[in-house]
C-alpha cells in the first residue's frame, strides 16, 4: 500500500483520488499513519444494465462466423 505525507496529500488530493489503486493509500503525519483512503466498492448488482445504449451489436452474436459441416 502506498504511503504519503498529509501535506503532500493536501496538495495533490484530487489527482491522487483519480489514480487511487485497489490497495488504497495511507496518509501519514510525522511518519505515523493517521488515515487510510480506500476506493469505494460498488455493489455488482448496480452494474447490471449500466452499458445500456452504449454498445452496438454487429452481426450474429450466436455464431462464430465459421461455416462447418456436421455430417463429416
């Protein structure tokens, strides 16, 4: 887990939040940990339908596109 001083965190807070990894970030004061910032975990059920109207299907999604003969 990454560690950063409180003063540096204050300077770069928004940029650090944009790049926050899954392990989070430990904020220190005078070398001692005082806080931990973790990414917010979303409920997987809330993702259902989140790409509606964002994807376009081209062609037959039930086919591999390869013709074959089952008689052989």
